[in-house]
C-alpha cells in the first residue's frame, strides 16, 4: 500500500494551544478499515478534558483575543489558515484516506479543496456583512446587531472528517467564536492535525480546541456542558435526539442538527440521456462508499425507462472499482469498521428476504485484504415499505422502485421520515419545477446529483435536520446572537 504523503499522526487532545494527553491517561485504537489493522492510539478524552477545553475557549472568548478583533483581522488570519491547509493538502488527504477508508482521489480532489474553499469563503464574507437600523420614528434609534454567540461545540461525523470540521469551524471562527471540536472516534487524526495548523496560522490559544473521545463520554460532556453556548452536530438522527435532550437538561444551549437521510433519485418518463443519468445515479449512490447522509439510495424510476436504465447501471459498475483507498484508480473503499460492514451486509440480506431482486453485487468482497469491503449492490423490484427502502443503510446499496405517474413518484419520494436531499431527471422545465417544489427535502438537484456548494445552505426537513443549516450566509445566524440596542432621542 503506497502512501501518497507521509502523514503526521497527532493523537493527543489539542487544548489551549498545545497537545496534551487525556486527563485519565486512557487511549482508544483507531484502525485502517482497508486492512482491519490498528493505525494509532488516540487520547480518549472525557468530561475532564472537555471541561478544560471549554474553560480555555471561554477565557479566549471573554478576554477578546479573537472575539473582539475586527472582522478584517479575523479574515486575514483565516485566509492564512486556508493557505496553511493548502500547503499540507497531500498529508491531510492521506490521513482521511487511511483512517476513513476514503479513496485518496476523493480526499485530494474534492474534500480538501472544499475544506480550503470553505475557510476562504467565510473569511471573505465576514467583513462584508452589515447590521441593521430599525425603521423607527424621529424619537428613537434602533440598532440591530450581531454578536458572536460564545463557545461553540462541534460534533463531527466520520464520513467527511476534515470537511465537516470546516463546515462548522469556518463560520463559527469567522463570526468571532471560540470552538471545541469533538471528532468522531473513528476519524480523529485529520482534525487533530488541523488544530496544529490553525495555531501555526495564528489562531490564538484557546480559540481552536479538539478533544477526541467516545460519543458517550466526550460527546455527551460537550452537549451537557453549562458553559457551551451552542452545539452543531452532524451524524445519525438517533444521536441528534440525544443532543436535544442534553441541551434541555443543561443550559438550553442552541442546537443545530444535520442528521440522516434516505434521499430519492426520481427519474421521470422524459429524462435526459440515460448514460448521463446512470453516471449521476452512481455518483449519488456510490460516492464515498454510500457513506453519505445525502446518498441517493432510492432510485424511483418510471416504468417506461426502468429496464434501459438498469441495463446501463449493471454495465457501468466496472467503472466503480472497489479497492485500496490509496490507489488512484479506486472509486469505492471499505466500510468504516467491522460493525458497520456487518450492518450493511445485514441490510442486503434483509432486502433479499423481503423479496427484492439483486441485479448486481450483493455481498462482501476483497476479504483476503482484511478490510471491510462491500461490492456495490443494486436491487430491483423494491417496494417502498421494505427495510432497504426505509432505513438509512450508509453503504453502496441502491434500491430501484418503479412508478407509473408523477403524483406516485412524488408520494414515494416523500414517504419517508427523512428529508435531506433529492434529485430528479426530466427534460421538461415545468415538470422539473413542479416536482422540485413538491419534494420535501432541503436540497433538490435537477438533472444531476448535487448538494450545492458553500454558497448554498445545506440541511434537511423532518428527521434530517433541526435548528439551522450548514453553509451559506445563513450559517452565521447559528453562530451569532442578535441584539437590539434602543436609543430614545430627546
């Protein structure tokens, strides 16, 4: 297995500008999912470490070393941070490829450029936002201003480790907050290295803290801490509910959740070129091994084009090779860990047992590697009531569900507890607008799979989201408080 760049393994918590072991001295093992072998021993932070980090973040916030700097000054430091990230792109990409099993080309060509772009975009935006003056009469002056919210807790998923750190840290830092990040225990290495680079770029001590650890210890401690002002969480809906409970049982901190999805891909009776559609279906369903909250796992396709599209999908799977994530030609890496592999294989078996027909894939592959690889799997004859059509699989599994009318397609798309994303394919503009407006999802893309970009808000309806959106200028609302300053004039 060739290493694209020699990575630096930072395995201790980063608190108040320096690395330190967990207060308990405990560590946990993170492994390489492509081999099943240990990769590093990481500090197992818990409530003590979270408290140290929150206190450091609070001191930094209250003394104004970052929060009271002008937007232009914060912009300058964050742009330098983006430059430092770019200078270390290969190393950071390799860390995520090793620990998350993500194809190195995805990390190098997508995740890291998007991470850098996110920091640059928020850096450039922060000194271009204006507060407001209320439309009062001549006897009063009402100022409506934004202030940084304070100490921000960010709890990350394991599927896009460094990019999700950027989605949360960039707007929070740009707004003047201090942050405490709890990376997923399966993928801590790139975020810890990012913290070191943040200090190198000039972020003051205490402003950017990272506490690795388990969800039930470090994650819960962050969610319950009475001096954390808000938490932004990306992960499962089940765990997202816990953060609402933690907030309710502590200080009523603000909570923003970006949770699970079961995104439909709707192929209507008049799609564009089916070769293009097939390519986009693969991107939506197989990118990042299907370990993606907006994964287009439900292919809702008009009966008149179903067979022709399925033929193209089966024939085109060869362009999505499964293999070593560090090999440039690999498109599909391993599942993140053995329990998740077993979960995905269990869903495949459930599909079989409930009567769905496998037309490609259907099991584990590359077992001799010791890694957790699943062959990309396509089901046909799926009913929307089946387990594989209702529950988030988080693996490379696409379920094909036929329909006959547009209204039926919309009903199938909306018959889910989730509402994160959707895509639709049609050459009729009226149909595209009508269906896009009818689908209950936070992002609907037309004739391509997309989550938008840093300029557009990302989040979901129903059990896919709560409290706000990542990305776009709207994200600043999550990381700031609004204040009215009222002058009575005489």
